[in-house]
C-alpha cells in the first residue's frame, strides 16, 4: 500500500487539467504585476489604457521582441560645463530641471523615458501590432498608420527638445559658467526596429539594434542636430512635404563617418525650419 504522502504527491501531479490553468493564471498575474511595477516609473501616465496592457507585459515576461522607436541624446562637452560651473549646485539644479522637463515632454507625447545617462538620456516609443483576435477585421493599413503617427511624434519631440536646450537650458548654463565652449550642445539620434525590454539590476531597460543605432546617430550628430537612421529617416524624407508637412522639417541624406563605418554611414539629418511647429508644438515640453 502506498504511503499517504506518496498518494498526495500523485494526486497533485495528476490533478485534472481544468485545475492547473488556474494556478498558471495566478502566476502570470503575479508576474504581470511585478513587470508593471518596474515599468510605471518610465511610462506615460495613461499607459495602461493607451496600450494593450497585458499583451505588452506578456511580451516582456516571455522575452518577445517589441517594435520600438528609440531616441538617444547626448549633451556635448557636459564635463566641461560641470568643470567651468561657478556654483556646482546650480549646475546640478539646471541639469535636474532639464531632465525633468525632458521626461515630462516625452511621456506626454506617449513615449517612455528609459534613463538619464549622466550626459544625456535614452527614451523610446512602443508600437503594438494589431490584437490577434482583430487582425482579420481591422484595416490592414492601420498598423502602418500607427508607424507614421509615431514617426511624427518622435521627430516632433526631438525638435522641441533641441529648441528647449539651446534657447533656454543653455542660457542657464551660460549664466553659471566661467567659460563656455562653442562645442556645448544637445545632439539627438533616432532609430526604429524590434528590440527587447529586459531586467538589469532590478530595472527594465530597452536593448537591441535600434538602441545601438540611435546611440550611433547621436554620436555622429553635431550639437543642435537630430540624425535619424535609415528606416526612420527615409520615411521622414519621403513624406516631408506630405503627411509630415506640419513638422516643418527638411530631411537630407548624408554619409557620416562613424566608429563602425569610418568611410561613412548613411544618415538622415532632420532640420527644423524656424523651430518645431504643428499640433502640440506649444507647451509640449516645459522648462519651468
């Protein structure tokens, strides 16, 4: 005769299938709550209604690729700014105000603020595919429309941030500097593609090719310049007088030397005619 403990173990292992999914569902709910807690500090205020929450969380938990638009920014010669600061606490205050304004502006436009890097920041926008149970019913051009809209949002936000830094933040740094280098300025790089949200040191951060691409574009950009990689830049260029006319931009294809491609890499320079315009241009980022 089997021992009672053995019988109990057998009953557990052979539990009816209808009982096992409930356990799995509870575990998934717990996992989703943990990921949501990690995402919340980076997310737009309305992220749980703006996006299909559970699908996004499941993609993170299961390690699936997500479509991202990535923005990397670098404050050129930030070390010089700190070294030449008359009052170091004032330098810190200006930097804190700028980063807070950046985070507010990015999340207000539907983006996610990934992190402050010490001399810049990383942010991203998420584009979800159609819901699996609605693919056949939806207009097949709807996903393409979301790509178009997000491209415009990212390009517009980049222009607003460039103007914010060079018209307001740089003046605050100048007032607190013994000497100001002509090389100081904000450079922004943009890229798009599939990437992943992964947990590193109890934080979720985006990793993948578009992150590398955006950082590479920021490194190749001059102060007060926005550079886009091929996928995003070509779309902007082809429609700069069409669907993106309200952005008031001109897009120029160039070849810039980069660390990986010293003979030149294809980039798209985004130039704003008279500053960003169009819906949301006024007050989308506050420096107060």
